[in-house]
C-alpha cells in the first residue's frame, strides 16, 4: 500500500516536472525576439537617421567652410601692415600719429627735435592754405593742391644742399627738400589729414603707395604722387572702380570706396545744354587760366552724346596739343568719363597740363635779372650774349621784324642802342638806312 502511494507520488512529481516549462529556453527566446525586434527598429531608425543626418552634415560642413573663410579674411585684415611696411623693399611707411596728436593737443614736449621741425613746417603749410569755415572736403582739397604745386617738379633746385633728398619718404624730408617718392607724398598727406582730424589710411602694393581718406563716413582714394607728375585731379577722390584703372591693392584689407559725392567731377561740374557747347566753355576757362574742366549735360548722357564727345575730343586734342593757340601754348590733354551723382549718368572731364608752364621759384629768362646774369657771364668769358639767350639785352643791336634783301647774302635790319637803323649781311658789312 505504501509502495503504491510512493509510486503514485513519484509519478505525480514526474508529471509535475514534465508539465513545468523550461525557464532558460523561454527567456532566451524572448531575448532573441527582443534583439531581432530591436535590430529591425534600429535598422529602420538608422535609415531615417542616415537620410536626415547626411544632408545636415553637408550643410554643417559648408557652414564650417564659410566660417573658416571669414576667419581667414578677418585674420588677413588684421595682418595688413601699414606703418612699418617697406614699399619696394626700401621706402618705409612710418607713423606720424605722435606729430598730429601734438598739433591737435598743442603740446610738442614729447617730440624729438626732428619731429618738432616737421611739426613747424607742417603748421606753416596749414596756416597758409586753411581758412576758417572750410569743410573737411575743402581742407583736403587745399592740402592736395599745395602738395601737387609745391612738392616735386624739380623745385628743389639743381644744386645739392644739406637736407635735400630727392628720394624723401618721410614728411620731414619731404617738407624740407620739397621732393618725394610716392611713400613721401602718401605719408605727408596722411599726416596733414590726421592733423585736421580726418581718418586716413595708406594703401600700398609692392611698388606704389597712395592714400584712402574718409569724408562724411565715405572713403576716397587720393594719389598725390601721380597727379604731381601728371595732371591736376587725375587721381583725386576716386572710388574703388576708378582707382582700379591704374592701381591694384588688397581690397579685402581696407574699407570700400564707392561714393562720388566728393569727386572733383561732381564738385566742379559745369552744366551745359549739349556737347557742342563745350568748345566755347573750354576756351573761356582757358582764358581764365583753368586747366581742369568737368562738363555735365542737363539731361542724362546718351550713346549719341558719347559719340559726339569722342569726335570733339579728337579735334580738341589737335588744337590744344598741336600748338595752334594764339599764344603758342600747347597742352598735354586727357579726357575721361566720370561717374555722375545721377544714377547711370556720366560727367566729361577734360584735364590739361601746359607744356610751356614755367617752373615756380626760378628766374624767368626774359626778366632783367636773367639778362644781367647772362651779360656778366658773357663779358667774363668773352662771349656774345646772344649765344646764351641774351641777345635782346638793352645796349645791343635789337632785331626788328623786317628782313630785307641786298648785298650778296641774307640781310637783317637792326636798331642800334643809338637808335640808328642799320642793315647787316653775311660777310660783316653794314649800312645805315635813312
């Protein structure tokens, strides 16, 4: 009985054991299923993420590239060297801030003796050209005109003297010697602008330098050197577009110059009805000794007006450059179209430089002083003053207009110092005419 009960209990236990699910196998299945489901989910999500991330990554890469470029340009601007740069590897751009500050503060106690000399010479120039009530533009123009008229052109003389430097590149040497290389013009102009309270940069490349001045929050290029050796206003207050015609520089490193408000063409333009009015207006200006002329039509310039201007300029060049004027004068002649203050319009600029202009500061050959010097030199060396250009000296034979025939060769009628009218001819003969 007990055996049966034991057998029954064992059978029931065995059945109970068989009926219990295998725990390990069930857990693993769930894990595998979960893993498979997760893989499918990840794969699905991964595809979506890839599709979303790749374009976004490309955009991010592009933005990074732009930011790097901007940083490079900013670094480049910060690396632009103005003071301390040597143009042509020789002429150094030197700071003059201490001099302009001393002028504005009326305190030169911290200046060296040379800088004090520079300040003294610069003050004398400003006292000469600056007047009360002038605008910044008028002050700038006055300094520009003084530099063009007084620096260069051989005004330093032919005899070397202490302090003279025909390669002057500092304001001190420029103002002392009255001659300069391009760096000398640029640094001296900048110093004057700073003394007058105007911002000014020096623009340069490897071989040339000029200025960039600020007027009413706009910037303008000024190349005094080129105009001192060319024509007045040819390179004065230019925009970037105008300056590119003959200049090149790192445009990313300096402010943009785009305004024409203070260009000489806009400031000085004479208004005419039509192109054919220009010859009479030009002659009137030349009679008044003006050689920088700008003409603006009342109506916007047309293609026909430009064609007329081309032909007109060719004819004027023949007259002005060919010595056809009554006084025998002739001009280097340059014509250009300048941007107008009216949109899509132009102003015709005619810039002239007299070929016969006398050098300022010298002695005129026709002056009494010149003739006296020629006479003394001729007497000292036993020469005829006429050989030295002094044939019209009082006391000598004075040629008159009439040349008459006679004797055996060419003759000339002259008036002696006694008032006698005498004919001379080749061979040394002469006869008094009654």
